[in-house]
C-alpha cells in the first residue's frame, strides 16, 4: 500500500466513524421521540378518564388548557424530528459525498458507479414521498405524521368538547376562555405548519 493509499484509508476510517456516530445519534433521537409518543398516549388516557369529573364539576376550562400540554408534546416530538432531519442533511451533503470520493480514489476502476452506496440516506425516502402518486401521498400523510398528529388531534377534540358543552348548557364564555380558544387555534396552526414542513423534508 502506497503512502497515498494509506492516507486515503485513514481518512475513510475517520469519515466512516463520523457516519456511524451520527447514525447512532439519529437512533437515539428517534428513541426519544418514541418516548414522547408514549407520554402523549398516557396524557390522552388521563384526559379521557378525567372528562366525566371535569363535566360534573363544571370546570370545562380544563378542556381549553389541556391543548397547551398537547402542543408542548407535539413540539417536543418535532424537536427530535428536526434534529434527525438536520443530521440527515449533514450526512447527505458532507459525510456521504466524502465517503464516495475517498472510495472512488482508492478503487482501481475509476469509472465504476458507486452512487448506490448509502443511497437510502438520499432525499425522497420519507414514508410519504415513497408513495407512488400525489393522491396516495396525501392519503398517507396522517399515518406518516401520526407521532405529532395525535396530540394535535386530541387538542382539537378537547376544544370541540368545550364548545359543545358550553353550547348545550348555554354558559357564558368568559374573556379568559376566549383568550384560551384563540391561543389554542394559533397553537394548532403553528404546530400543523411545522409538522407538515418536517414531512416535506423527509
């Protein structure tokens, strides 16, 4: 092995080590995201179990406060999603091109195509993007975004429950409740926007 080959081998080992480290970090963030999903389902169960007591004691304002918790859970989920997306972008733009270049320099046949190596990391491999047609992608979107879609859906149902109960009992909506409704709507739009953006980037 020549000095140049030895240098390439050392560089390749270093870049591969960086690749493995980043992939481990990606797995760690995905695992943390799954923990948030479990926490979300637990919170849903608590809210459902407490609903009869909330109605009985006429503290329906809790249905307007609860969405704030679910938005925080959705944002926590999205934080891990965006960390993974950022690391994936770095892998695609820096690490994998370096690996390809080093392998190309070390191989005897310079014309050999090695673009297939680590091709799963390339853009367009997200669950929605892999559906064949645009209509299928749209239909699959709730499944692809289920992790952060669930807390948003629960938040919508919670606000809807408050509005239905208020209408049925002819209660007057206070200024605080109106404020919470507005905050809940803004939180929903904000969360849905960033969740959709994350799915597009996959």
